[in-house]
């Protein structure tokens, strides 16, 4: 009976041990930077990737401006509807960078709508 209790305690303690989530290591596939509105070059990504963005509020006389980024699938089908923005942020001293993970493979380009300086990197798992 003592052996059974000991086995149960061991099994239960093993069940309570939290499983660690593997950390994804990322590598930069391509980067874009500019000021104002732009369209990126086409890039091809796997099913899991992310967009990293940064901006410089000091590049604007008001120290605040919008940065909006849309991803478009290639070839573009001519759909005139406005897609949901992948990034839609106010660039200010408290908000100068961020990222968004994407879960769709293919070739894309980005449409960047910004009032001043920005930088964008596309990353994929290493």
C-alpha cells in the first residue's frame, strides 16, 4: 500500500510540473526604411512570420504621427476594398516600436502610410 501511495505521489507531482514553451529564435529576412508613404519590395515568407516596426517621433515637428502598414498578397487581385491594417499606431515618445505575428505563407508587399520616418523588418523563424 505504501508503494502505491508513493507511486501516486510521484505521478501527481510529475503532472503538476509546468511544461516550458520553446522560445522561437527569429532571423531578419528583409528590412525597409523611409519617411512618408511607400511601397516595399515583394518578399516571400513561410506560414509563420512577423513584422517589426519602429518610428522616430522626433522626425516630425509635432513629435507625433500615424504609422499604418497594410500587407498585400502577390499577385494583387485588384480588390479595391480597404483591408484591415496590420499595424495602425500613433508614433509618439511613448510608442516607438512594436511587432505583429502573421500566420499566412506567400509573397507579399507592404503599403506604408506614415507622416515621417519609419523602419520595418520582416522576420521568420531561424
